[in-house]
C-alpha cells in the first residue's frame, strides 16, 4: 500500500469495492423483489414477513458466505483493499442515520414514555457493563452488547461497533445472541399477553420496551393482534420502539465515553487528552444530520428530496454491510466462548420480565397518546 | 508476519481512525450536497404520488397552473382504523396534501374518485429551480 501513491491506492480499492456494490445491486434489484413475491407455506412474501429477510440481512449473510465459503476463510489479495473501505461506509451510513430523527419527533411521544424507555435502555446498559466485567468479557464486546441489549439490536450494535473498535466477529456474536433471544420471545409473548388480559396499549408498551429487535417487536405485536391500524398493539409497540431507536446516538455517545475513559486510565492519560486524540468524531456528524433534519434543510418529511436522501443512505449502509459480513470469520465465533451468550440472555430476560411487571402495575389499559 | 496478519484484519484503508472519521463526514457531506443540488437544480420534474392506499377526493390545482410551497395539491380520503375495547372502529378521513415546493403543474395524472394504491402518481410538477421538492 505504502508505495502505490494515491492513484495506485484508489485503483487497488476498485475490484473489492465493485464486488461489494455489485452484490448489493443484485440483492436489491433481483433477490429482495423475488423474495417479496414468492409464495411459501401459502403466504406471499413469507421469507420477508416471517423471517424478516431484507437486503440488509442478506448483505451480511452474502458477505459471510464470500469469506467463509467462496474465499476459503480469507479475503483474497485482489479484493482486500476494496473490502477495507467497509468501516468508511458503515460510519458514513451511521452519520446519515441522523437524518431520520428530529428534535421535534421526540416531543410527540410524551415525557412518561420517554422516561420509562430511557430508564430501561440505560438500566440494561449498566447491567451488561456490570455483568460483562464480572465475567471478564472484552471491553469492546461489552460495549456492543450493552448497546444491542439496551436499544434495539442490530442497528445499535452496528452503530456502536466502530466507536469501541469492536471486531466483526464481536458484532456477529452480539447480533446472533439478541436475535436468538428475540425469536424465543416472539413465540412466548403473545401467550403471556393473552393470559394476563393485557390491552393493546399495554402489550405494545411491554413488547416495545422488552424485545430487543425492531423487526421482532413488529412481528410479536402482530402475533398478539394481527390488525394493522392506529390503536392496535403494533401501532403502540412501534411508537415505543421508535423512541428507543431515537436514543441510539445518546447510547453510542455514552458507551463511547465509557470505553475511551477506561482506555485513558489504562494508558495513564487524561480523559480530555484521549477524547481530543481519539474520540470518534463521526458521531458529531450524526448529530449534525439530526440538526439539519430538524431545521428542514434536507427536505420536508415525505418530500421527494428526503426520499432520495434515504435511498442513498440505504445504499451506503448496504455496501458497508456486505463488507462487514466478509469480515465475520466463523472460526473466530466458534472460539469466542459462551460468555457473551450468557450476558446477553441474562440482560434480555431481566429487561423482558421487569418491563412486564412495570407495564402491568404502572401503565393503564387505555392509551395516553 | 504478525504485522501482515494484523493488517489483513483491518477494515480501513486510512492511516488513523481520525482520518477515517473525517473521510466519512466528507463523503456524507458530498452526498448530501449532490442530492440537494440534484433535486434543487437538475431534476426536471417531480411526481407527487398517493401517500397511502385511498381515494382521490379533489384536485386543488389545474394543469399549467402555478402552485406555491405549502399550498394544497389535492385531497385524499383514507380509511383510519382505531382499535378500541377489542373492536376495530373504522372511519374515513380526508387529508389535504400540500406542495413541498413551488412550481408549475405539468400534468394531473389521476382524477377525483380514483382508488389509488400508495405511490401511484397524482400530480407532475416542474418545481422552481433552487427549491427542494
């Protein structure tokens, strides 16, 4: 790399980058529409609706297949430089995610809901940090697991990973743990809700707080009440879920501070010094996008401009996630041990049960918003 | 050899994380500018489609007429469902869709009374250059 010069470096990047972009193009243009129209078990789009297989998950899976099957465990030299742009695209995607939120959108949900959700988000994060350190887990892995269990799974894990220098195998482990827990709760929750005679509002609030993955929140609410309409479980569950998702930047910031503070102590440096030298400043870009979105500088909600902006964002994210998948080495996951699984399950179960108790005792059957 | 192993695991082409962060922000900045410039100055026409499944009630603009930002384009009837006490209550609501940018109405594709699926085109606009449609 060192002897190639800028032009040579760009040329070296192209083959791998072309593979990442081409893969995503095929997934979005051909594979995802095919899955949406395929009838399985008598239901059109079963793969998308039930397995939640979208181009994002497919990008990670195909990336994994490239490395672990096609490339025999190692990315070949001709594609290596291109795949190294992975983190650039992930960071750019995270920055653009900021455009989904506005300061005003927070205000619509209500103070009590925000307070309750934030308590659960940060309570879970503290619990994972405590248990992770007790079990001797790697700090990067704790950071990603805390974000994933505290907020909403995949997005939070991906958003936090570059800031805490997590390995792709760490992210894969965390995602596998929380998705596994989510699948279990997807089947159990509707029966619990019916048995306890929960209202749609209570069920939505519980599931929106207690289940870790956005797609699974949706599926669980629909299993409880299949009607999609305002005032149903899915409508309430998504509102609570959205508030949780909005907290991603705050969680990323908090976990980043925690991670780098310990780094400073380990290296006998001041926190201010380490923040100045190493703080991932792309997080500031995220807040910049939120600010632009709040003042309407990137188009009004529902406008063609914002639609195009989000389409570009999904491409950026998708390209990065093909690369992210290609850096997941299944052999590393096998040797990682069961600690992350134990911590993830403990945090998930605690949050799930405490959220149920809080909702049953403190949340009324009728909606307050 | 150890150095090579470490390098092969890296997911970045940049010298430091700070360089990569700056590059990511520059990349996003460029993309945002490109999208905004494209929409404001290059895209010739924009199609305003149905916001969701429903019925077109009335069109508030005329072909070749001008429309200002924030002025109504059309009224759209949608079915709102409210789940209450274990029952679904449905009611029809008419929503007024406003223009995101000022400009000239080139074409009205749908007519009042049409049942439209989400995204189906209703009005084609030539927006004022420099505004975001």
